[in-house]
């Protein structure tokens, strides 16, 4: 009787034959190119540099591609390097037939199947191909293919290891779409509560505009120049890197009939604090990285903000508070706060978007759950998301609100599940978007308390971080802030 060959054994034989064929081949060009390429991809260093370069271009599309690529790598790399390698434990190839000139300087001590380098490269390439223009996507895809080929050429992987890694990387790249869904082609403003009209001067007299000069890197015209041209009667106050933003905003609000704030969400949130203290309307002028609050109001561009001011329509919106800090969009602890903190440390050197992309690649690699008490429940929290009003999508970083006046905080938690640390971090990232119920908690509240179980607690509000060693109270102030709304 003819003996039946098992599929996996047959695959192993094919793999060894293919590996031996590559080892027997000779190419001076590939000898010069592929060994340095495989070294540059160690620890995803090359992809971090590519993401940083894309984020530094100033293009929103390129920045989004870099961020999605970073998230894709954060998903695919630990799945391949931890889960996959622990499951299969395949030995590395015998390198005696590989020419010494092309051998990797460092042969990993881990098992071979699947290839982590290939998973990372494929995840990065798929995400970039889905978001970036073709002239950028094609070289990145070719570079990723070269990294996969280099793993066989330098003797550290069988071809089957590389193909399995590519499959995981493609899955990670596609899965990242669930975490960062494509932006909507139409902006749909959230529901607002009317608050009368403003007798605004067409030239901006009575308006004091505080402009964060660090924001708006991708705009052709700086925000202060645009506002001075459109509203010559307004007083423009520039905030530099060495200025105390809170103090500048407080003095501006004290002199204003309307306080305009041009900057990112963190600057606009600080402006909301000042507007509340001095009881003046707030005009959000989108000039930052994401401008979530301005877009929720229906003001996606500076021109929209200027038109809204001239029309003079006002509305009331809710604000959230963490003790005495106001937030307009989101607050949180855990992975979110760690991501913001790492971005802050890197952004002076790399720029905000490049820093965000690099931080996203690193944060899940070594993040730890936060021990705390949430309304008396002692938990180890991977991620806590607190939204000012209910958000429409699931997950630890949801987007889009239907209303800014529902009177509630949107609370979402991913708590520790006891698996491998890096796999728990991946679970924290994916639990909400994939609809996984275990360890994912979600509710609405008017207020609740969070207390560090030991040591300090890092929090983030609208993209700004702070640390506390005592309990904090999250609370809602319904319809507290008067804002200028679209005409």
C-alpha cells in the first residue's frame, strides 16, 4: 500500500527544497541589497522611520496612512511573534549551505514560524496601500516584498514562514480599518441647543482670537494671518511655545465679547475653560491636528468658522470635567493616556503626526494595565474612554457624536483578562470594534470617581496629559458652554 504523505510534512519538504534552491543561487546585486535591508527592518525600525517621514509631509492623507500603518503593525507584530511562534515552534533553517556574505549578523533565538519581520512589513504595506497615493504606496509595497524575500535569502526563515507572516500582516492591515474607519465624505454636525443670536460686527470688533502658532502645520496660510485678513477689527493674540496658554486665554476672555480659539482640541478645551469663567461665547476655529470639536459643531474649515461668526447664531453644548479640568471630546486612562504621553515626548523632535505614528507602533509593545478603583470597583484597566456625550461607534477610541447636549458621559472600559501581556494589549485595542464582550464594559453616567490603587494615575483630556496621586471625579455640565454655531 502506498504511504499517504501528511500535508504539513509535504509542505515542510517543499519549504526545504525552496530554501536550498535560494541558498544555491548567486547574485551580487541581491548580496549587496538584501542583507542590509533585513537588518534595517529589525524591531520595525525602518517602518518607524517611514511612518515618521510620511507624518512629516504635512498631508492629512499621508498622516492618516502613517497612523493606520502604525496601528496595523501594532496588531500584526505581537500576533506573529508571540502567539504564532509559541503555537508552532518550528526550528530555524540549516544555514550551512548559505554563502557567508549574505548571512544575517544576528540569527534570532526565537522559533521560525511565522516570520515576524514579514508580518510587520505586510501589515505596514497593506495599510499604506489602502490610504496613501499610488506613488507612495508602490515603493512601500516593494520595500515590504524585499523584506520578506530577505528573510529567506539571509537564511533565517523558510519561504513558508514568510508566507504565513505575510498572511498575518495582511489580516492586521485589513483589521486596522475597523479601528480607523475611512473619514466621511460629508460632515454631519451634532445636534445643538439654540441660545439666541450674537450682535457680531462684520469686521470682528469685540472678537479676541487666541492663535496657537504650533497648530495648523499643513495649512497654506497661518491662522493668525487668515483671521486678520477676514476680520480686521478683531484682536489677534499669538501663543508661542514658551507662553502659558491658560494665562493667555484667561486674559483674552476677560477682554472679549467673543473668544475665538485657533488651535487643536487641547487648546480649544482650555479656551472653553476661559469662556466658562468669564461667561463669553466661544468660537472654535479649526487649526489643529484633528479638530474633533470644531467638526462636531459643523465648522470643519476656518472659512466656516468666520462665516458662523458673521451670522451670529449661538448654541449651548455640554462639557465634561475631570475635577477642575474641562474636556469637550474625550478623556481617558491606560493605553490612550500612554499614547498621548509618548507622542508629547516625541513631537518636538518628529512633529506631532510623525510622533503619533511612532508612538502608536510602540505603545502596545510594552504598555501595562493600570490598577485603579472605578466607583469602588477595583480593576486593572487597559483602556478607559470617557466621552463628552454618547459616541456612535464601538471601541476604546470611538468617533462621531449625534448630539452635544445629551447630558451624559459615555464610559467604556477594557479590563485585564490575564493572558500574555502583549496579547492583552492587543485585546484592549480590538475588544470594542470587534464586538468582543469579555472584559469590555460600557455604560452612561452623569458622574463617577476613579482612584489610583497604588502610586499615581496618568490621565489624558482632549490630547493633553496630566498625573494625579489622588481620586478624580468625572462629571458632566449639561449645556454649560455657549458656542458660535454654523449659520
